[in-house]
């Protein structure tokens, strides 16, 4: 430095805003981990055992497969009857296969699984009301309707108080509304056991039509032949 020259001012330290931001974020993350930041609650899970139990109860309540198997065994032209002449043998065979107990059971199990996975919070209550007797009584009422037998002879006469209460709860309580809608039995709201039994017989026919409509579409048969 020349004599008499003023000293140069010191250079200010360089700022690194990006490093500062990254460092602050890292510090916050560490502090969050140490302090235990609030985490969103984990979604309820549905075990394979509960899925299987629900599917079993679901199929007991909606015994569509056995009803169709009985009808198919009695008539080689079922489900078209006199209209079987309007379709090919292959189409009729496709219909009967699509409505076989195995095919119907597969669709019902998938429907039950979809419902259970979509309603994990209420699945325990749904399982309880079905297994306590609602599934058995409604299913027997549907079988009685298909066989044109008095429902009371199959269901009501042998129902225990617990089963009767479960049926009334399923048919009337708002907390089971989603389950009623999912099974197609929402028309059972109100009226208690007697309404549910008679409604179960009538709705059995509606459920059969639903499955047959799907089979018509699968086998490329005009749905108008169903009516």
C-alpha cells in the first residue's frame, strides 16, 4: 500500500439467500420431527377376515344365485322362456352362464368388497346388524317369495328376539341407510319386521331383474326382451 493512502474498506460478506432458505427449511423439518408435528390420521383398514365375513353376510341376505339356479334347473329355456326362439343358442347359453351361481356369486362378492372398502368406518356396525339376524331373515324372505311360500314359515316363525331386533334396525335406522342403498333394499325403510319380510319378497324380483339386465348387456341381447 503506498504511503499516505487510505486503507481500502473491508469487503462485506456475501449473502446466499438460497442456502439460507434451504437451511431454514431443513431446520424446520428437524424441529418438526423432534417436536412431533401433527400428522393426518391414517385411513382405517379392512382386514381380509372382515371382508370375507361381510361378503358372506351380503350373499346370505341376497340369495340371488340359488334362486336363479333353481329356475334354470326347471326350464332349459330360462331366463328367456318363450322368447328364447328370438336369440341364438349361443346367446341363450351365454345368458345362462352369466346367471349361473358362480357368476352371480363373483359379482356379489365384488360388490360386497367394494362397499366394505368404501365404508371402513361403519363396517363393524354393518357386519353386526347383518350377522345378528338381518341377513338371514331378509334372505329367507326372498327365498320364500321365489318359492311362493309363506315368509313366516321360513323366517318369522323361527326368528329369535335378537334377529327380529336386528332386522328392524336394519330396515329403519338411518345409520344403515348406505347399506340399504348398496344392497337395493332401501325400500325397506319403515314398517319394521313385517314390512321388511314382505318387501324382501318383492325386492327379490327387482334384484333378479338387475342381474338379468347385466347378463343381457354382456351377451349382446336386446334388453327389451326382458319385459
